[in-house]
């Protein structure tokens, strides 16, 4: 509104510490919000399944070959383990080691997305057919989107780290690890639910 | 505490007392919607009356306190009149307030639950379909299916050969069991005078039991937004009639249908809102 | 991490990115247009046949989503994430200062600015815009209801008006207190220089304009007939206008959620040294707890809307009984969000009212901890009551006693707020400044809102009151009578700080009585109409209800007029003929009033480390020593 605003000092450097804490607290709050979203889908899935209105419950999800199922479940888990190792490395402040471990993590992240996309298409979901998706497919798509976000986060940490614009700090990597761990647990649980509660 | 202040508080208590008593007498003696056209309506109007009688003194106490504290500043405090020990909260009024509100809430909840249990108006999802037996006595319910659709209610009388009418007619003094369902979107069947309100949800049989106690012509309307003509989904021709009039009316409806039914295949006496299985 | 240094702004010509940033709003419009057409094309293609209605549904949904993305891209919201993604250098201190709007000037209000005070002011404008456009809808609705049969509107336009009025007002109410006052004052009150995530904060504001415009665009797409609750399967049946509602509401849901996240993190991590949780001003508590509601409830709405979009495009039939879905699913998910949502409206208003009370009673807030207890109680219980919206739905009758009890139980913590208010007022020499009038009206109106709620929480009486005008008047008492009154109180109270200008006292007092009386006239009429059996959202009603409806309409016109008067006074005294405000006109002890006006860009020269509650009117101690010469206070009892 006013033209001349008195300028006090610049935001001083003493705010670095709260910023690091903000990142961790913020990402955990995001996981809390995410939990509501997952519970929304869980409720919808179980509600529709339990009531089976008009006898029209459609499980809709086929069973892929065991090897592929194993891949779908294992790849994100392995990614989580690698990221967990990265947290330890970042905690030691070893920059080169962190670069070496973030690369494979990134590849595994890409692989995760690949297997999740495969799973989604295997459910009978067909973009071109444009008809009859069920709750499981929407749910899997939401989880896929979360993995994509996680992978983008990984890319940004990796790129900034490799190009040395922002050295990946311990808390950065830890927030990412927590996020990925959360998404993986959700993905595994949901996959199991969809396979067994049909 | 000065004498003036004491007088002021006495006045405040008096004003509140008069307000509370006068209001409560008015509420207790005055007519309370939805009035007395059925057992359910009278019990609802009793519940509303009791809630209002409980609520009014509390309401007027808070309003009086706000008013007197706001305007009391012109009378009461002198320098040093404020008791500094009580500026930041005093545990006694807190405990009193919390206990009082918990007691009120608990008694309201218990009373509401008891009233709900004694009325048993809405049984929700029913697993059995309407029976085909005609009521032998007034305590034996006459079942009426209310089938809502955009934007009309249709009534089906399973016990009378499944005759279906666009007008609701029910006998007075007879226990009526409404089975409310819908063919398309969510509607709500509101028979205001009888105190009946039940959402009509497709696939669901919402049961509502009521005994009308006064004959008359009433309004039924939809009370859940159901699309374009929701505002016009009402009828002023719902009738509560004597049982002999009802018998005559239902015979007339059956007679009207008879010539057509000869040429139609036999159909169900009830509309089954949730068929147990399609293709499973 | 680049070193943060004290640097002066260069005199070099602005770089390309800054020029683009300055034209952000224009670029945003272009981006929104491009996004819409790309999305529409993609959506229509995705379904296969762009001609059928599902194809156009997908087109509109994707078009609106991408137009929101395009809008934000044009504003410059993706510059930072994309730079991070590519690993490009982090913005310099100079860049951040520019983004913060350090140079001042009017232009920073029209572009992406990360200063929480600028965002607070932007919210003031947006909230008032939503309020008055929504209010216009109310005037049309009341005009139509002068007669028992349709006269001025068609059934279609009437329901679209109802939908627009309600949804716009819900958008307004979701941020009416938290947006303007939360953003502006929470960082100051806790001794922070800014929010924890300033870009995110700007995002929560800049989601509002696209949401409002997308919602309003429904009139070009046939409108929607579901009201703000969007009940399925009616929503599945609706024409393309429904898609506007879905996208607009999800943008608002996102805004509520992100704003909640930001506030929580800010309060947790950015409190100044010495600012303990037990010293947080009660308004910050209100905002903090509300933020949990927003953070944890809004995702349910987002999930439900995601399901509904699949229903409308890919025939998921999750809510359509004919396809194995259930309307109850939407009702549950929606109200799981919807009920905490109404406390998102009122909790910050409680906080604001309790924040202002001590200033006018000149006494400490009576029972600070009781007030926190009340706010916490309401927050926790509000997640456990949603099925009272479904008492007559025929769903799970066995659960009704529980939800009746939990709903009634919520009046205990709410009662604590009243206890604190009454305790603060008791024996106080209250100053009848204009905000205090609004505070009194708030207490009165919300009391009616609360007591009418008791009748609705009781199942047997709810059978007759549910879905009627009694409910409508009940929540107008809580939202309009309480929250909007708190908004007006807050504006009168805080505009001198936010703008350095003040609203005319005599006119505002007159306006207060006009709005208070006409509001109560309107909604007491509507309470009566409801208890006599008038359903909500109808265009025609029974003949015998006409006199009360006419009374409601006449009062509603007065109400609309007095609201317009408020806007007129505000615009006249703040924008057109500025009336300079005194420093600290209410003689508050709050730290925000002891900073210079206008508030410095980074709030504090040095962040104070000694804090106390800002209610110590018995000792006259200011909440924190902020180093600026604070205007003298008249002592404890001036």
C-alpha cells in the first residue's frame, strides 16, 4: 500500500538453523496430510468392498507373474535401503561418497516408476479405452504420482549436489528418505491389500 | 465489594431470573413445531420443547452476563476495585463451568438417546423386504414404500397388491412403516406434519415408523437438493384419513388398476431397492 | 549454501527474469489460456472421442487443471522448483530480497511476493472480493424467495446462484481470518521475520484467484445444481459446470492444506528465542490449531474430488449405485472434510476475538490456559462428529447415539471459550471502541449459532430440523454472524496497523448497528421459516411461509446495504481519502503494535529474546521490547 517502506536489515544468516528444521518438520507434516489421503482411499476401498453394492464390486486387478510382482514390491524397497545408506553417508559429510550413492538411488527411483507404471497398466487400466476404472486403479495412480514427486525430489538433490550449487545436507537426504520410506510402505501395503482383499 | 456493586449484581441476577422464568414458561406452554399430527411429531415437539427449556436459561444467562459486564463498567469498578488475584483465571468458576457444561451435555445426550430409542423412527438399512401381510391391528404396521425419483414421490402399498399411487393416503391411528428409497439421486422424504424425514438413497431401504394421530391434508416435500426441480418436488395432497376412508380409497385404486393389470405380466408387490446379487 | 550477505541493490538494469517477474500477472493470464487449451485438447483426446460428453468432461477438467498450472507458471512459481531440479545456483540474497518486495512500492502487491505482510494484504482484497461477489448471489436468492413461486430466476439459474453463493462463501470463510490476519500477524507475533516457506505462502494466496475465476466460469458451462456439498450421484449427472466446481474446490483444498502446513511449521520452528508455547498469543494458538485441521482434513476432500473426477470421465461409478458405487461414500468423505472445515472457519475467529478482548477490557486474558484447552478440545473433537450430517440418511443408525454425544460434547470446549470471554469481561472497564462492538456481537451471534446447534445435534429434533432453513440459519449465525463479524472487527482493529489508515469511527459505529440488527432480523426470520418446515435450496415454498420470507428478504437487503457501507467506508477512508491512523490507536500491548507503521520489511531490527504474553494490562508490560520507540501507553487503567 505504502510507497516508502523502511528497510531494516537483511534476513540474517542466523536463520539457517530454523530452515533446516523447517524442512524436516514440513516434510513430516506433509506425510501426516498424506496419511489422510491414503485413509480416504482405504476407506473408499473397504467400504465399497464390504458393501458390494448391487453385487457389482469389481476387483479389477489381475495377478501379474510372480517375478514381476516381486519386482514391483522389491524395487522401491531397495531404493529405500539405498537412500537409507545415503542418509548415513550424508551424516558423515562425505561429499564424494554421497555422489556415488545418490546416482544408483536415482536409477532405482526411475526403475520404481517404471514398475509402478507397469503395475498400473496391468490392472486393466487403458487410457484409450476410457471406461470403467475402479478405486484400486485410482489409488495406484495416486501412489505412482507420489513416487514421481519423490523421484523429482531425488533429481533435484542429485543435480544440485553434483553441480555443487547446493551440497546435499544430512537433513535434506533424511527428509527424502523418510518420504520415500513412507511411500514404499504405503505402496507395499496397498499392493498387498489389492491382491488379497479382492 | 461496594454496596453499589452488590446492588448491581442483585439486579443482574433478578433480570436474568425473570428472563429465564418468563421465557421458559412461554416455551413450555406455547405450541412447538412440528406440532401434534403424529406420535413422532409430538415426541419431537416435546424434545424440542425440553431442549429449549433447558437451553433458554443458559442462553439468557450468558447474554445477560455479556450485557451486564459490558455495561456494568459505568457502575461498578473504582480504582483498585479489580481484584488482581482473579485477573488471570480463577479455578473455582472454571471447575464449576466445566462440570456444569459436562453435566448438561451428558444429560442431553442421554435424554436424546433415550428419546431416540423409544421412538425407533429410522431403522436405516433394512435387510428384510416389506412384508405382504395386511395389518390386523393398529399396532401391526402398514407398510408403504416411498419411491423417490427426479422429481416426484411415488407410493406403493405392498400389502394391497403393490398398488402404486402418486398421492400419499394413510389411515389415522394406524402404525405406518415408510420404506424410503430412490431410483436416481439422493432425495429426502419430508412429511413435516408427521415429523418424518428420511433420506431416499438409491440401493437403500430407509425405514421410518410413525403413527398419525390427526386426519388432514398435508404437504410432503423433498428436503435434499436433488437437481433442477428440487424446489418443486412437493405435493400438498398427502392425506391422513379415517381407516374406513382409507379402505375405500385403496379399493378404488385397486379397481382403477385392475383393467390394466389383466394385460400385464405379474409384477412384484414391492420395489426391491437392493437386489442381493446381480450376476454374482 | 550461498552466503547470505548484506548487499545493496544494484543499479544495473533489471535482468530478464526480473522483467518477466514484474509482468507475472499478464504472463499468468497467457499461461492460463495456453494451459486451458492444451488441457482441453489432451483431455478430449484421452477419452478417445472428443465429441461425447465424457470427452468434454475430461477436456474441461484437464483444461482447468492445466490453466491453473499455467497461471502459476506465469506468476513464476515454477522458477524455483525447476532451477532446483536442474541443479542451478540458488537465488542470491539479492534475488531473495527482490522477491521479498524489499524496495516497497505498490507493484509488489500484484506479483509473486514472499513477504508475509504483502500476502496478508493480498488476502484482504481477495477475501473481500469473494465476500461481496458471494453476497451479491445472496441478494439474488433472497429476491427470488420474495414469492412462493419462481418469478425472477429459472430453476437452473437459481440453483447455480445457490451453488455459487455457497461455494464462494465457503472459499471466503476458509481463509477469512487466517488469510489476512494469520499471514500478516502470526510471524510478527512469534518474533519471526517471515514464514517458514515464503514461496508456499505466496502459492496459497495465488491459488485463490484461479479458483474463484474457475468457479465463476461455471455460468458459461451450464452451472451446477449441487450446492457446495456436491452430493453424488447428482454430481455425476450434472453438466460441464460441475467440473468448474470440482477443480475450483480442489484448488481451495490445496490452498487450505498448504497454508496449514506452512503455519504449523512456522509456529514450531520460527518462534523467537524465549517465545515458548506458553507465551504464544491466543490468536497464534487459534491459527496453529486450525492449521492442523486444514492439513489433516483437506486431503480427504482432495481424495474425494479425485474420485469424483474419475466418476465423471472414466465412469468409475464409485458414487453411482447403478454401477456398484454408493452415495454414502461421497457423503462420508465429504463430511469428514466438511466438518473440520467449519471449525477451520471459526477457530481463528475465536483466537482473534480473544486476542482483541484484553485490549478493550484493559485486563489480562482471563484463563489463557483454559482458552488453549478449549481450542484444543474443539480441534480434536471436530474430527469425530461428521456423521451428524447423516442422521437422517439411513446410514448406520447404531452409530447415531455416539455422534449425537460427540457433537454435544463439542459444546464443552466451545463453552470454555465463552468462559474466557466472560471472565475477561467480568468487572472490567470495557472500552467501547468499534472493534469491541463487533466482539460483543460476535459473542451474541455465535451463542445463537451454538444453541441452535444443540437442537441439530439431538437426533429426534434433528429429524424435523435437518435439511431445512433452521440449519441454514444456524450456520449463517456461525459463519456470517460470527466469522464475518470477527473479520469486520479485525479489519477495523488491524487496518491502522496494516495500512496506516483508519476507518471513520462514527460511520463504522452506525454501520455496526445496521449490520447487527439487519443480520439478526434476516436470520431470526430464517430460523423461524426453518422450524416451520421450509427445506433448503428450494425455489418455491409453501404459501404460509411467505410473510417470514418477505421479512427475511427485506432484512437481507438492509444487511447487504450495510455490508456495502462497510466496504464503502473502508475504500473511502483507506484508499481514496486516506485518514492517517494514530500509532497504536487501541493502546495494545501486542508486539505488532509496537513496530513502526508501516511494518519494516523484515519486521524486526533485532529479534527480541524476552517475551511475555501481550495481555499484561495490570503491569503495562509490552509483549517484547522491539527496540523501536514504542508509543507511550496510559498505564494499566488509563
